[in-house]
C-alpha cells in the first residue's frame, strides 16, 4: 500500500473548507472532513481511482459534488496537491 502525503497547500485548503463548512454547523464540517479522509485513504490501495488530471502528471478524485482532490501518484506515495471547490479554476494561477 502506498503512503498518503498532503502538501502544505492541500492542508491549508482542507482547513479553509472545514472552517467554511463549520459556519453551517459543526456536524456538517465533521461529516465533510470524514468524507475527505475516506476518499483520500481509498487512493492508497487504488491510486488510479481518480480521473486523469487537467494538469499533466496529476489525477483528480471527486470527493462529493462540490470538492475535488488533485493528486500525483509516485512510486511509493500518493501526494495530495490541492483540495479544490468544483467551481475553482484549476490550475490555479
């Protein structure tokens, strides 16, 4: 099984999403964060689960209708690059 690594920008994205979702209620934020954790963990056993990314060398995994994990597959790890809202332009400038 591959190791799962989060980049600093991806961690910041996740924290921002958690805080933003928390405005609607703690339960919503906790549930979404659990879903993000679940989907990311699936990649360690199935690294090609997501679709081919819009940026060469990346893949994209839909977390739910609103969020997308952007990641790279390395020989020994899955590297989560960003966690984006579906309406965000990617790649980011």
